[in-house]
């Protein structure tokens, strides 16, 4: 069976510790949880977020061997679809949203936003 490797970018956690903004023990706990979160498998529609990143970021992520679901947004910007986890943001790969294409992912985000807006109005 092939070994699964999950890579998590935790520069914010490390930066928080080195700048003394965060207790080291708490930062280590968050760091470990971020790896557990990255192994959660299929992503629920409620956890999908769209973030704007430059092409350099997308190339960097792909260079680490991570398949990221994304699409162009202007000259040098991309919309990257991520899983909003409790302690990290994880890039979503097509395998994380089985049976969904980009249009389906966009619709899921739109539906979630409409639901949250309606709830906020009541």
C-alpha cells in the first residue's frame, strides 16, 4: 500500500512561538492537531472556503506534491479551495470532494453563504 504523506504549512504557528505571542505548549498542540485535521478525508460542504492566492503560492503547494483544487482569478491570482479546519487551512484536492467538479464546489460555497446570510437576518 502506498504511503500517504500530508504536508501542512504551519508558518503562522512557528512565527507565533518565535515572536512570543503564543505559549509554546499550546502552539505544539495546535501543530499536532493540524496534522490530524489534514487526515480527515472527505471535506464537508460547510468546511469549504475559497481564498485568493497568487500563482506562486499554488506552484509552491503543487511543488510539495499537493493536488490543490483551484482556478484562475485575474492576471496573477487564483481562487484556491481550502478546508477550514479548527487549527489549520488545508488545500482541497479533487479526491477530497468526490463527485464534485469546480462548479459543484462553487455552488456549495454559495449555498452556505446564502444560508448564513438568511440566518443573520432573522
